[in-house]
C-alpha cells in the first residue's frame, strides 16, 4: 500500500502537530485552556470534558502519525475531517444557544474548521490515489 504522498504532506504533519499540542494542553493544563476559551471551570464539567477531548485528540494524532499502518489511510483522514467539522458545528450551535460565550464559540469554530481544512487540503493533494 502506497501512502507516502499522504503521510508526507505538510498539512497532515501540521494537523498531527496541532493535535499533539491540543491533546497535551487539554490533559496537562485543562484550567488554563478553559480560561483561554472563556469558559467557566468551577461547578461545571468543563475540566472532565476537556480531558476527554484531549484523550480523543491524542488518539487521532497517533492515527495520523501512523497512517501507513491503516488499510485505508484516506478513510482515516476523512473521518478526522468529519469529526472536526462536527466539532465546529457543535461550537457554533452552543454559541447560538448561548451555552458558551460568542468568543468561546468563535475560537472553537475557528480551531475546528482549521483542522478540517488541513485534513481536506492533505486529501486534495493526495487525490490521485
């Protein structure tokens, strides 16, 4: 199975690096991340949810860094794009409902859709496969 063009793509490496940063920050400094996104931590499940998000993101990064081990690496990247898009929509909906501040929603949408775009660009560069 030939995946070198996809695994060597700059957008995918940036995405994997971003995922590692996000995972580490959510797992190691969840209160800092909660404050950075303008969310309340005390008396809310924000810290627990942030850690769950960090674990999920770490596994997504591990998959991106090991695409050559997948029988369908493009499918794994497509799943990443889908997850990021749904995350962005969830942040948008939460902002619309006023569950989170407009700043929190904008940051969440921006980060999520940037990740989706990186995955989509990597897939587009590998579309001949």
